[in-house]
């Protein structure tokens, strides 16, 4: 199971590593779109965009629906949610460790000594 989770995370982070694929996901976050319309804003061929879409599909980030010759794509956020959960575990780990380190550093700092007022030190009544 750990290997399966690791493989999914690898594919998710690999897919998200490319700026074109992140832009495609941003487009899909607004709703389902056909592949041809998805390719228009990108300065690349339909074949190049299709290669990016395939990477996103393999990562489970995109679902394809065929209606005759028209291929429509929709975002599937589940892999990103799983990646976020993985990141959150490590964020909690590092936050706890850094909080502990901060407390340790505070203990190392010398305590400020309170000095008597100068007037009290010089008066001998």
C-alpha cells in the first residue's frame, strides 16, 4: 500500500512540476472543456497539449469523456487532496520540531538580571 501511495504521489508531483500542466489544471478548475478549446490559449500544437493531458490523466488529475469525436476533460482534485494531506503531515512534523528548537534556543539565552536602582545602591541610610 505504501508503494501504491508513493507511486500516486510521484505521478501527482511530477504532473504538477510543469507550468503548462498547472495552467491546464487552472483552466479545468473552471469546468469541463474539450481538448481543442483547452489547447487554444497555449502556444503549442494540439499534439503537444495532448501529451501534457496524458501525463495529467496518468496522475489521475484529469478525467476524459468521449462524445463521438469530441473529447472533453474534467479536473479530478482527489490526487491533489492526497498530495496536500501528505504535505500537511510533514508540515506538522516540521512545525513541532521548529517549535521545540525555538524553546531550546530560548533556554540557552542568558536570563536578564535585574539590577537594583542606582539610587538604592548609593544610599546608605
